[in-house]
C-alpha cells in the first residue's frame, strides 16, 4: 500500500514579550483507509508543560482506521503573567474535504441557554445536570483564587464536548492575533469603542492588562468572520470568561458583556443576550460611567483609554435602546439616567491616538449658534438621531408626529456636508454614519406608516425574527397622502444606502432588523399602491434588501431567519401580483429600446433636482387601490 507522510513544521517568534509557537502537523494518507497519527510532543521541562490529548472515538470494528482523520498539533505559548502552557489544536477533516461547515452558537437551543442561566443564579442547581454550563468547572487546585483568564483556560481545557466541524467538512484554527484582526476589520467600525488595534495589542503585553474577559469575546466575534474556522471553541471560551458569578466590575468587563450580548443576540440566543446586556448596564451604572469624571478617573492618564470609556458609554446607551426597540419595548434601563459624559472625538483622531480636547453635550446642543461650524464625531450624530425616538414617551398623537418630524428635519439640516453621505472621499464607509442614516429612515417610516395607506399584512404580523411596529390608525390633519409619501421616502433612503458599493458584512448588525422592517414597507407599497413600471422598480428594491439580509445571514443566524421570513412575507403578499410591464411586450420593448435607463440617467441635468434613484411613479390617489380597477399610472406621469 502506498503511504505518504507530510510533515509540516511551523515556527514563529515575536519580540518583546515573546510568544513562541511550534506546531507539528502530520497527515497520513492511505489508499485503502485513513488512520490517525499522534506525533510525540517536544521535550519541555515539567514545570512548563501541560498537555491534554484529545482522543478520537473509534468506529465499530476498527482499530486505528477511521472514515476521517485528525491531526493534533501542539502550541508552546509564553504569555505575560502566566506560566508556559501547551495547548492542543484539533483539526477534524472529512474524507470528502469539499463542503465547509462551521458550528454556530445558535445550535445551542435557547431553552438550554435559559436553563443554564437559571442554574447560574440558583446555588442549589447542579451544573452537571445542564447540557451547557455558563460557569467554568471548578479548578483542581485548592487554596488559590482563580483569575478570569485562568478560569477561561480551565474551562477550555476541561471541555470534552467540542465539535470543531461536522463530518465531511474541513476546519482550521487561526491565531489569536488573526482573530483580533478580523474583529477590527469587520465588527469594530460599527462599534468603535474598544481600544484601537495598535493600542490594544500594546496593552496586551502589560502584566495586568485587565482584558481577560474582553479578549475571548473579541476572538469569538472574529472567528465568526473567519472562513473554514469553527466558532464553537472560541464561543465556549467567551462564555467561560463572562459567565462567572464573581466577574469584577471593571470598564473592560462592561465592554466584554456588551459585545458578548450583541453577538449572542444575533446568534439567535435572545434571552441570554438580553440578560447580559442588562448586566452590562448595571455594571456601568455601578461604576458611574454616566458621570463626567469617570473617564479621567479610570483612564490611567492615557487620553486614548479615556476616549474609549466615553465611547463605551454612548454606544452602550444606544445598544440598550436598540435592544428595547427591536423587542417593541417602550422603556429601557438608561432612558432616564442623567449623564454629563463628554463627547467622543472622530475616529481618525481615536485611531491615531491624537485625542483633541473633549467637547460637552451642551456645546453640541447649541451648535446652530456657533460662528464657525464644528464637526462632531459620527458617534455624536448617531446618538443624537437615536434619541429622537426617546425624547417623548406617551400616547401616539399628532403632536408627537409633528415633534418627531421637526427633530428629524433639524438633524438632517445641521449635518456637516461630509457627514451627509456615509461614503468617504477615499471610498471607505463611515459605518457609524451609515447606521445613523438607517435610523433616520426607520424613524421616519415608523412615525408616518400608521397614518398612511401602507397597511400591515397578516404575513408581516406573524414574523418572529423581527417585529414590525404595532399597527394603529389615528386621524391627522395632513391626510394619508402626506404620510404615505414620507413613508415611501424612508424606503428610498434605505435603497440609496444599500446601493453603496461596500462589504455588507461590515454594517452594524442592528441594521438588519431595520432593513427587514423597511422591506416590509416596500412590500406593502407593491401590494397596495404601485403598478406597472413603478412596481417593477419597487420589486428591485425588495430584491436588493433581501440580498443584503442573505449576505448578513451567512454570518448571523438571526439575520438568516429574518431573510427567510421577509421572503415568506413577499411570497404571501406579492404572489398574485402580475407585472403590467411584461404583459405589454410592445411597450416594454419600446422602453428598453428608446429609453435605456443608463442613457436616461446620464442625460438628466442635476441642477433640475430630479431624484434619479427613485424610479417610482406615485399614484394620484393615495387610498388603498381597488383590485377591480386597473388604471395605469403611466398616463398620469409626466
């Protein structure tokens, strides 16, 4: 039998606080069968060695011959403040080596998560009875307090139910630095409160950096964006880091809990995510993060760290509000909490470490009176538009609609020129401003749709992954036509944002629920108002939104469910609609031949102010159309 052995040896060294990595991966291929080989580890002094072999279950009737093979590599890591340790990395490769699958935390049933959360809160509960444990197992050592880092390490080391990949798949482990890079490339731009990458790496080499719970959470989120990399080991490490009963109250742990809750919620584990978000809020209030003095008191005389604490509070309050809104809850913990935290600076200063003097919220509130326009941070504009939703709580009346319209118009009018478009001059996307404009769109739609002709369908009210605002009707002076036009304008704003050429995966994950809600508005417009060519343009917008949700759903299980349910709504509401453009082939051919869309757009003078993005011909009668009438809106256009 032909047998081929490939031995790959990797060595890496990093200066400063050195990290030595040595790995040996042995692959043995046989023509008749594939068997597992365990290469011996290097000879290392006993006080530096800690090896745990992970065996592979044998299949029935076989000795060392399996349908899949595993190769065990050893890493020798020297970390600051801890003894050298050896970790085992497992690679489980299926015989086909074709399809790549990755375990997701959503595979853990939400009820099981809730059961273990209750087990954590009930001292008499036996953790061994839970399929999933939030707290790490007890350490075998006695007489010493286990640090969060050691607790996470013990949890990972003693975990015996890792499933790194499904049979018939190929999985790889990546370095911790690479996972952090993936986090900063994909997730950080929308939530830029963690220390910038350079400063975070510099802090890691300190003896007591205080990020023992934060780093596993960031690595877990980074693993979600890593292709062919299982997320489960990193998820379990993150759980072991944050789900401990004696988690210290520190600003870094507030960040850890917040980011853990964000990722867990969109992994479709909602109850546990809301509980961790509440814990993050409680810890922040316990530390007085809402006070101005907090940043300097906990900033260690480091301007970048002080800026991080200011950003953390503002993004925590916004995230706390989002958790409330997407669950149709009018109140949230930080709604009535007073705050005088200074405003954060823009990202370019934060990343470079050149932090300018902090400005106050009072200065921002009086910005219209300043002789010289001051450009504030994107986080400030995001916070300002988010607070429009919460500025007044009470019965939904015409006064609230008028007040919200005024605040939305003020926000839009006072935006600096380079904040009106999230697309920067260098082609990059300001993800924070992108989310701010998305919130502007959904707020406009939420305020005006109940008074418009865009009715709620039964299919829309049955969705579970996202919740449309509760339907109600009030009489207003403006009439349905005005409210319908503004609600449709919100869908147009969303289309412009989604049409920006960029990586959709980098958008704020809260944008997914907003995209789903505004897509439902567009479906209602197709079903109740639009006809002919206007309807075909609107359906293109629906396709664009569904495509964005599908791309985000490849990473986040909850968004995947949103895409599935919005497709269900579209099928239920639009299945019976016939395209009038396609029924008249001569008219369609004439339009295609005589007025190609690109040529038409190219000939429009921008001075005229025609909205070239809309393409929708609005009907003269804004009431819900009668299906028995088939008047074409093309006769009323132009």
